[in-house]
């Protein structure tokens, strides 16, 4: 088969080509948001539509289009679905052993107030897992913990998604920054420093935003001191570590400091009135699906009970730090790696100017690095925890079978989502949308930031968005006389707000909270939050570009 060059204006009219490129993602989001089509059916329909657009409009050879879809399906399970499956397995094991009930009592001992539990679990604890492993892990874990604590399904899933924004650009030990550096040729330390000058204001805003979304303005004002402590103790370390240490450990350091500061603060301060309602303030359709909550046992935990409750999560934290380490990945991949270059697809498609500086082959390799997959670390953590908690090997196998049954539909959905993301990337559909944003001239700092948001919404990954659009951001900013470091970083910073609406994350959230079939409700709930926050990031980057050139400070 001959090589094929991507075509970014197949209809000879930029506007019409952009509309055609938008059809796959619009189809997916409309079907999910309608609430009338199950997420896995919506995803399968969208895969078919994407193939038709790629083949008929963008002239991608049919064989390549189908192979790209199959590559995406397999990549959806390994590594994304593999993480979700094993996180839910760990959660199920802790519930079976009664350790999750002890964890609820331990968190209740810190605070019974659900607003403060959100800060501790969804924001700070979630940021730790974003920093350690990323790729869906934080939403899966925090969603499962919040539903276990008694939050309504919509609150647990939607608020986990909103909270998992500020740390995303430095997730998985700085993987998005490394990906951005690899395609732009810019220094990762300088890129990390710039992102660290864009995100801290939003690391301060997001905790307020999450609590306000849950409890309303009045409910938020009642706990503003705790929110301020949480936000400041995350934002300041985020800035300091990214600018003066390195971009790899930003989330780990900031999240641990934030958790520590909040827990210490709550020892000397508690709100006058406890907020005990598990549902979102206002309309919460999921509240009616909840069983009556059992009163929380307020008996103080013994030291043995406390450590027993924390043991599985301590094991997870340790293993996630190991699995996220580059040296470990290198060692593990040397033991077990199977790379499968997809025939008639790998290096057979060229990105061309203006998306790339010169014709550049697109790789299409399925890397089955089983041992270094984050999900494998999670599985080992679950098995070790289960054995230490007294579950027999046979019991663990039986529980794993139940977990597979529980997650089957979600795994199909996630794989279909990745098929769409892989095909839009390899067919040039994503790049066509990106070029439309790049044509906005003086408004480019704003719309270029939204391009990062779009990239994550489409691909489900800040890393993938950076690889997809990073070089386009660099080329366009040079053409417009803007600092490339500013707009390359803005792609990652804007992208974090797209994380809450990417279909893959929504399916992870619905799976973690046992709210299958309601992905449309989750999407409708988080969509406006995502758009507004992304626009605020865009405005901030515009100020950086034209009012106060932060870039000069970073580059000196």
C-alpha cells in the first residue's frame, strides 16, 4: 500500500471542511447528551460515522481507516480500560472485607461535612493519583470513594470530573509536558515553568468551584477558610515546584502538601453547621436512585482499625509511585515488551504542513508493555491488599469475575471512544479542526487555548492533545509573532478543562459510581463548567500574551 498524505481542506472550503470534521464528535456528544441512547451504542454509532467521514470526505483509504479504528479499540482496553477494571476490583475487595466501611468512619473522623470531604477526596487525594498515574485513575478512585461515602451518583461522578482538572497538565509524573516537548522541540523544564504560571490561579479557583457546584454559593461561603487553605496549599507548591524544581513531581508534591494542610487545619477549625446532604443542591435526578443512607458509626477507630482501613490505599499509593517512575518503566519494559506496528498503517500516513513543518510519518504501533501498565500495578495492589485483608486466592478470583461482569459494557464503550480518537488523529480530522482555531489572528491566544480544550475533549488525554496540536501551536504562534513557549503551554493548560467532558472520562466516572446508562446526565451536568473554565484559562493566556508578558520571566 502506498503512503497517504493527510488532507486538511478536502472540500476546498475551510468552513465546509471544518463542519465535516466536527460531525463525528458532535454526533457522539449529541447522542450521549440526549440520554436516549446508551453510551456504548452512541460510541459504536460514532465510530461508524467517523469512518464514513474519514473515507468519503477526507479520502483516507478504507483499509487504513478500519485498521486505525481497530488500533484504537485495542488501545482503549490497554491501558485505559485495564486501569478502570482494576481500580473497581480494588474497591470491590475493600467493600467485601468491610475495610471500606472503616475508611468511611476514618474520613468521617476528620470531618462529616460533605463539602470538606469533597476537598479532601475529589481535589487533593485525586490530584495525588493524577500525579502518580493519570489516565483515568483519579476519577475512577475518587468516584468510587465518594459513592462509598454516600454521595449521590451525579455528585460523585460530576464533581470528581470537575475536581480532576487543575493537576492534569502535570499528570502521570509530567507525561503531558514530556509529550509536548517531544513534538515541539522546546525544553520541558521551560514548558513546565510556563504551565506552572498559567494553572495556579485555577488551582485556587477549582476548589471553590467544586464546593459551589455541590452546595451553592451560601454553602461554599460557610467553608471558605478550608477551601482557601486547600487551594493555596496546592497552587503555591504547584508554582514553586514547576518553576524551581522540575515538572515531573509537581502533582505529587502539591497534593501531599494540600492534604496535609487541610487535615491539620480541620483539627483547629470546623464549620458551624455540618452539611450532610449527599445530593447536589438543586435538581439532582440521581438522588432518587439512592438507598436510604445508614447513619455513620461515630465510634472512634482503634489504631489497628485505622491502619486496616488505610492499608489498601497506602499500598496503591506506593505502587502507583513505583509504576509512574521512568526508571521502573524502563526496567519493566526491558523484561516484557511487545510492539506491534500495524501493517499498512504504521508510518504509512504523513502529517504535512502547516500541521507539521515537513511531511512527517504517523506511527501506528500497539505497545503491549503489560508489566509497566498502570493497571497492572493497580491489579497487584488489589491482590496484595486482598490477601493482607484475609481474602483467599479463590475469593479474589471470584470477585474479579464479578468485577469484569460489572465493567463489561463500560470497557466496550471506552474502547469505542479510543477508536474515534485514534481515527480522527490519523485521518487528519482533528488537525482540520485545529487549523480552524489557528485562523483566528489576534484572538489566537484565546482560541489557541480552546484548541487544547478541544484536543482533550476529543482524545481524552492532555498528553494526546499536546502531541496532536503542540507543533501546530508552535508554528502558528511563530507566524503571529507570539512566543511559542506561551501557546505550546496554553495547549496543555487549556486542555485540562476538556478532561471533564471527554467521553472516556465520563464513562470511567459512571462505571466508578455504578451509574451505568446515565452518561448523558453526567455530560449535561459538567459541560457548562468545562466551557466556562476553559474560556477563563483562554482569557488569562490572552493577558499573558498582550498585557503582562510572563514569558520573558520564564525565558530569562
